[in-house]
C-alpha cells in the first residue's frame, strides 16, 4: 500500500486524520485590512466570530492575517462534505487541538470510539470534550472552521456547535468562515455580547483599497477612472479584482482599459468571464492538467503524475501557486494543494464540456484505484461512484462499513448506500443488512424489516447460516416492534430451525421469544425462555447482542409486572448501550425503565430517564411510537411528582401525538400512561378516551394482561357510571385473574381501583379489607407507584385517606404509608398533624417527620427581606403590607423568620412575647387566632388547618421556607463566609465578587421599622457591625488593586452607615492625599468636624487633627 505521508494518528484508513485539513492557508501578498483586523481583535474576547460572504471575498485570507498578527495559539480546520458526520467533525476538532496541546483528547476519543452512533450520545461526548478543554487548554485558543457551508445543513454538527458555544470555557474562541447564513443560535450569543459578525459588505474593497492593491501588490498603478470602474463592476470583490489583474498581466495593460471601457458582461458574471480569459491565457499543458485534476479534492504531485502519466505535476502545481492562480498550498513543503472553489467549479465545467463521458469516467476510475493504493477507501469510494462503478463501490463500502459503524459514521452510510442501485445491493447482502440496521436505529421498522428480510433470503441462498440467523433476529425484532405477531411467529419458526440450541445466538433469540410469549399469554413458556436467556447472558461476548438479549429479558420482567427485577436487568442494558452507543436499544431501555420506575414510585429517577430518552430522540430526529412513549413517560413523571402546570403542558403535548402511530406495545403503554395522567389532572373524560384507545390496542396485539389493566382504567375513569354493582363485580374478576397471571405490582393497582369502587358503593368494610390486602403486597416495596397514580385522583384520595390514616394510627405499615402520604403532598398534612399528637410514640414521631418533609417539598419558596423594610415573596407573588390583616400575625411571622432554619419555637415563647400580660388560656387562644391569620395570608387558597409553611411538632412549630426559600440576612452572612473561603484559597476575584454580592443584599438595618422591639436589637447591632466591616474590606481590596475611586466609593458608604466613627474619616483623608486630591482631604475634615459639633458639640480627636495637619503640610 502506498502511503503519501499525509496521515497522522492511526494507520487505519477510517480512523486516520488528513493533516492537510488542519493546515492554515499560506498568506499571499495582501494589503493590510486594518479596520477589519481591529474588529477581529474582539474574537479574543468573545465566544464566536463569523465571517460570512460569497466565494472569493477573502474570508480565509482575512482570518489567516488575523491569526498571523496574534500571539494566540490557533487551530485551522478545513471542512468538507464528509465532516457532516458528527464523529468525523469531533475527531478532526480533537486532532486540531492536539496539535497545540500534546496529549489532548484521549478521553473524548475513547468515548467516541466506544460509541456506535455519535449523534445519539452527542451530549455525553461533547461534555467530555468540554471537560478536557477546560482541564487541558489553559491559555487562549482560537479555532477556525473554514468552509462551514459544507456542514451547515448537518443538524448533528450545528446542534453540537450550539452546545459547545453554550458551555465551552471562556478561553476558547471560535471563528467560522462560510459562504451562506449559519444555521446556529446566533441570537442568544448576540444578546450576551458574545458574537462578532463580519459580512460580505464589510469585506469588499473600497476604491482606495483597490488602488492600493494594484499599486503596492500587483505593481500596476491605476488611474482614478479605472479604479472607480473596477470598484463598480466588482463591488470590491477580491477574486474579481485578482482575475482582472491576471488578465491584464497576461494580455497587457491596454486590455484592462479596453475591457473596462466596453465591458458587456453583467457584474454578476464578471468572475465567470474573466476565469475564461485567464484560463485561455495558460499553456495547453497547464489547461489540460487543471481540467483533469479538478476531479480531486486535494492534489499531490506524485498522485497527479500517476493519474495523468506525467512527470511535471510538481512544476505545474508550483507554477499555479506562485502565479496566484487560485491554487492553495496546504503545507509548507509543497506536498499538497487544493484549488479554490471558484476555480474548481469553473474547471469542472470545462472538463465536462471538453471531454467525453467515457474519458471522465476513466479518470474517476483511475483516481479510485490510486486512492485505494494510497489507503484512502472513502476517497476511492467517491470516485468509483462518480465513475458509475457501483460494484467496485459496493465492494469498498462492504469492507469499510463495520469500521464506519464503529467510528459512529451513521449518517455517512445511508448517504452512500442510497446512491447504489437495488441490483448492486442485492449482490452485496451485508450492505442490505447495514441499511436495515440504520433504519432500525432511526425507528423506521418497516424499512428495516424489508431490508433484513431480503438480506436473510440472500444469505440463505449463499448458505451463510450465521449471517442468515443475524438477519432473522433483527427481522424478528423489527416485526415485534411493529406488532406483526403472525410474521414474527414465522420468523421465529425459521430461527428455531437454523440456530443451534445453546449457541449465543440461541440465547439472544430466547430472550425475544420470552417477551413475545408473555405478551401473548404463554406464561410458562415465557418463564422458561427468560430463565434460560438470563442464565446464559454472560456467554454472549458481542456487547451489541448481549444488550439486545438483556433488553428483551427486561421487557419480559416488566410485562410480568416484576418492576424490581426489570430495573436490575435494564440498568445493565443502559450501561452497555451507553458504552457502545446502541441508540434505539438505549431509548427503548429508557422507556421501559420509566414504566418500571413508575410502578415502584421512583418518580425522580423516572423523570431523569425520560428526559434522557426525549433528548436523545430530539437529537437524532426520532419520530416513532417509541418517541411517543418517551414523551408520555416524561409527562407522567412530572404529573406524579406534583409539578402541575408543567406536567399538564407536557401531558397535553404527548396527548397531541395520540393517533399518529399504529398499534404496538409502545403506543399501548403511552395511551395507558396518558389515561392515568388525566385522572390525576381531574379530567376523567380525557382519561377514559386514552384508556379506551389502550384497550383497543391490547385487543389488536392480543396482550391479555394489558387488556385487563386497561379495562380497570376504564372502570376507574367511569367512577361506576356503568352500574356500580356490575362494575365492582367485573373489577373483582379482573383482580382475581391478575392474581394468577401477573406480579404483585399489577395486583396492587387492581386492589386500589377495586377499593375506590367499593367506597363509591358505600362498602367501607370491604374497602378497608381490600386496602389492607394492597398494603400487605406493597410492604415489600412493590407497586408503590400505583398508590400515587390512583391517589392522584382527588376523588379517590379523598375517599381512601381516612382508611389508611386509621391503619397508620394503629402503628401498622408506617414505612409504606409514609411514602403514600408523601405522594399526596400537602393534602395529607391535616391528617399528619392530628397523628403527630398520637399517644403512641412511634406514630407521633413518624407523623411529625412526614409533616416536616411534606411541608418542605410542597411549599412554594418564600423569599423574605428583613434587611431594611420587611417583605415576603411567595414564589413570584409579593405579599404586600395590606395583605396582613393582623399585626400580631405579622409579628409571629417576623419572629419565626428570624430563627435558625427549622428551629422549633415553643408556643409558650410566642405567647410570652406577644401577650405577656394575658392569662395562659387567653394568650393561647390569641396565638391560635394569629396563626390562623398567618396561614390565610401565606396560603389564602389552602383548606382550613392545612399549611405548608407553619409546621407543628407537638407544642412547638417552625417556619418552613420551602425548597429554594431564603431570608436575606442569612444569605448575607453566607456570602461573607464564601468570600472568606475564596480569600483563603487565593481566589481574589471571587473574594471581591462575593463581598459585593453580600453588600448588594444589605438593604438597611435589620427590621428597621421595629426599632423598639427588644428581641430585634442584638441581631440588628450584630448585622450592622458585619456590614460596616464588609464595606471596609471592599474598600481595602480596591485600594490594594490601585482603584482609588472605588475604594473611596465604598468608604463613603461606610461613613454614611456609621458617621460617629472618626477612623473612617481618617481613612478617607489618607486615600485622597495619596491621589493628590487636597480638596478631598479638606472636604472630609470639614465634614467630620461639622458632624461631631452638630451631634455631640465636640471637636475632632487629636489623632484626626494631627493627621489633617500632616496631610495639609504634605
């Protein structure tokens, strides 16, 4: 194999790097563009600089000039069409940075190599890249992306860049050169002043610059009239000006005058016209060379000699570069060149016009063969396709396709495969197989099934049993996703014939069989296959196959209702799929995990995986039933977590996708989830609609337990309107059936729906018995999520709460019921407050803990301002002074807010503070009235006795601020502590930043309107002293930095805060003196003297007088 010496890194063709793509162009002789370079200087201070203009406007030259003037390290990345693939883009980006930072990118490269589809794991890969940049690149680094128009329509690349621009370290700066408008989020960068834009109008040369170019660079001075004409025709277009000069140089200066006098070509076609003139002025040998080599993306003398059977390629390329004939050297040694895009486009047109189709195909074929010899299969593939040699192209592609998959080049494969005719694909069944894989990964199961089926048939004809089995397993998986159960059975039968029992392929197949068998009601068979697959999963060495096997095992466990076991298996799948980047398997696992976690009541984890799944679907443009299910899962998690507004929006958004897809397990689950969500939102009619759709889906795909569970949903949503006695009888029948076929989780759901229906019919004793049965099953942690789902229906929870509270009061099932109360949130607080006064210690303790936890989670955050005028904000709503109907309630509020976080305050203390003269009975009654008024002020819509903010524990209570709540004086002290930590760690900038944040919080003395409340005084004096020290510390820090103006500013604030302290005036006089401000010294001394005389009738101290005299003398 020939090696042209132009690769770096791995010797593998796919993994290698073309160094020539990372060379900055060599600078031609140019005139200085001072204004533009000055504008570009901002690139070192912003995240992004864009230079957008048509071809030939000098974008690359300007950027190269800028980099040449800077002392900042830089990376130049010349983009091509192949860089639309995210894996390719990141690989080259890492390689470019590594040229400046040795050893950079090892973690990112490792993450990239482990990925099957970089787009599917883009956030993880990009986060790794950003972390490495932050850790390894310590100085400013400018990265130039040239010819960005080549990748501008790649959502993979543009979304990755948007993410990078949003999170990359501040010392990294991007410069993007493009011929077309960028598909990037520029608006947000512009709003943050992180964008510099240079447009086409900025790049055009003025008349003065044109005259300077021709005189100083070209050595051809122009008359003013000629300069004006050139400016008019070219509009300052640099390439047009160079073409004019080339034409005039080769044909004489008179040509320029003649052509400008009688130019009939429209300005827009000047370049095309002059290209012809310049081209015709070259020797026949040069014209032939440039035409025939225009097929190549990059040129090398040795390669061109072999292609054209010549020995003069090096001389011609050198001549073209030195003659400014739009031939750009890619290195300093003259090894590699490329044509300017304008010249290449023109040359290709001339080649098409001057050579036959057969001749051009012959050149492409010869170039392809050479590229293969040079170890460049992708370049060879391009030329084989251009030559119409589809068989040879397929052969090359078949060899590199596994490497492309491994290197995460998912988007490149279909781009090439779709250019091959069907008859060629039929001759290469592995290409059909890869095409099926890609369709499957993108959720196009029908296309995947067709490709896998045809590939399996072709493998069978060639008696390649292993390949046939692989295709059939993928085919069965596609059919399963589509709920084509008859077709699935036929494929399964074929697999049973050809796969040896006990082989790794057999266990993978057994896993899919277990899932299908369970959903179709063959429970014993499902268990047998599940056990067999799980026991032998470790024997499957291929990670992709093992992940698929485990996924179907997890799906079977979920179908059985065994959420705990399903989660254990699916966590393994997620780890595998994330490591080797099996995008669709990963999304499927996220979706099933979400449903398992919902069963177990782990709603925060459910939201995490739903978010991952939705983000992944959006990244790769996935629009399938699986996407529908993931959106439904996200909405469900938010709904069950009590995030009402956002949850309802997400539920409605997911509901709008209903009816978009055909029947299938994923659609069934999504519809079932949406039914639950609308019950929680109090929309039983909408819930009923989705339950009925899910019920119909269950019939279509013949999943017995699914039909039973969805029917229970219908009965619940109807609230017994079909006839309560008949409804209860049917619910009892379904519960008994599920007891025989399903796991405890699903049975808990059946019991809860049945108990609700029994209460609706007035059968309290039977309902209590049913609830007890549900609690017995739930005690082991199974089915907890269904309590939240069913109890989310306010009617159901209102009826069921008294029953479980009675059970709790007996000290039974405390742990399980504790979680159930937490699901209900603030509506359970009245029950818990009563239970917290129980005579049973364990009941009293547990109820108090639950009440505190629920109050903290359910309360909107309170933001309380106590420095200056007292003010409260609940969430985003300000509670004004007129909202307080009782002064005593306001006093209680202030006292509780002034305590340490969640410190209990005995009621006796509040009574003594506010009603010291009253009898205990009267004071207790008054406190009760004040607390009731306080609750109404903080929570006007909450039912009597409920409060998320006033939390009781026995005879004491405290103020709950809610998650994210704060009081300003505590935050003030926190910022001062953080400033101290920053100074101790040597971070002076953070030290000053935290001090100023603390100063901003100090709006006045503590509870300034309560000057005569004794309990406020110690805290007020302490905070005042802390604020004064803070001002002095800020002033000293600015003085240390040499910023006397800011030092004076904060010292003046200190004087205003505490004008009694003479040492503050003395500090001011010293600063004024150090800057030569004698007037400031005199003004400060007079101000001190006046204040002391007016307030205390005394003169300044001797220390102050002595300092004044000394400074005045100086």
